[in-house]
C-alpha cells in the first residue's frame, strides 16, 4: 500500500543524485527513480546551489593555497 518506490525523492535523495550526477557515478536505479518520480525544479535548484557551492569552495581553496605560497 505505502510503496516507497512510488514516493517522490526526499531532499537528501535529490542532493545525493545531484552530487552523483556531477561526478558521473549515478546508478541506473536512482536515475530511474529521479526521472519517474522527481520534479525537475527540485533538481535544477539543488544542482544550481551545489554548483555555486562547489565553485566557491574551489575558489576558497585556491585563494588559501596562493596566500600560503606567499604569491
């Protein structure tokens, strides 16, 4: 009756799917769940936030390395 496979993905499942897709390791089972039960808007928003966070993290790491190198 309450089949977990027919529910939309939770926030954490969407985040996991976005991160897995970003690194190219998304499983066929999760991809199928995302395309059948997920909402595109959720994935776009989480994907955009993940991309911005990833870029800012890389920027901060580069700034730190340059600072520590004394350049």
